[in-house]
């Protein structure tokens, strides 16, 4: 069992209760993750664009799976588009051949965290392993910027996850 969680969770559950949760790790793969080299799987996905309208980032594109007429399920974790999460259904419109997200059609129940690590150290990798051990999945934009999906069935209360992240040194996690 990861040692940091043992100290964080003691107030809410016994060690045995918590280690039982860890033993039931999520067995399914993260939502419909598009993998490089899997062209057949990618043929079912399209790119959808979030217009962010700001500097320095004007937009963000994500892979999405068509659900029905102009509604798509997000297959990536958004790094810059706020209010959206992996698995959400979004309504789009075609703007000159580009599918632009107009609104959230249905929430997946997932949440999104963005983490900015001070450096890409082994400590940062340890944090990501801790998050994965309780049911989160993540994607990297760079060595330091990571987007994390928080599933609705997280294996620990979200408050404990927040306490864990807030307890990290600024030399590991910025902010």
C-alpha cells in the first residue's frame, strides 16, 4: 500500500478497510483512449475543437467518438477547456469542416484535474502512481503538465485526494 495514502486516510477508515479498496483496483482501461499505432481504432474517432478564444491558446482539439447526429463522446482529457471531462457528450457544429464544440450535452460524471509539476522527477511519477492506484487515469501534455480524470467511483473520498495533493511540497507540485 502506498505510504502517503496510509497517513492521509487514517482519519476516515482503518488500514484494512482502505487496503481492501486498493485490492479492487479499476480493471477497465480508461475511457476510449486512442493509442498511437492503432489505426483501425482511430478510424472511429474524429477531432473536435474547443474554441478558447484567448491568448496564448486559442483552441484545443480532442479525439471524440461519434454518438449520434453532431453529438460526440470525448476520448481524451482536456488540458485547457474547462468544464469538460473525458467521457462527456458534447454537441458540436460543423464550421468549415471543423467540428466545434458548442455545449455539454451530457456529463459523464468524471472530473478533471490539471497538475503542473515543478520538475519531471521520480517524485512526480510517484504522485501519478498514487493517483492511478485509487482509480484515476491521466494524460501528459508535457513532462510537467498532466491532466487527470477523476472518476465518479473514485476509490477514496475526493476530500482525501485533495488533502493528499495539497500536502505535496511546492518542489514537486506547483500551486
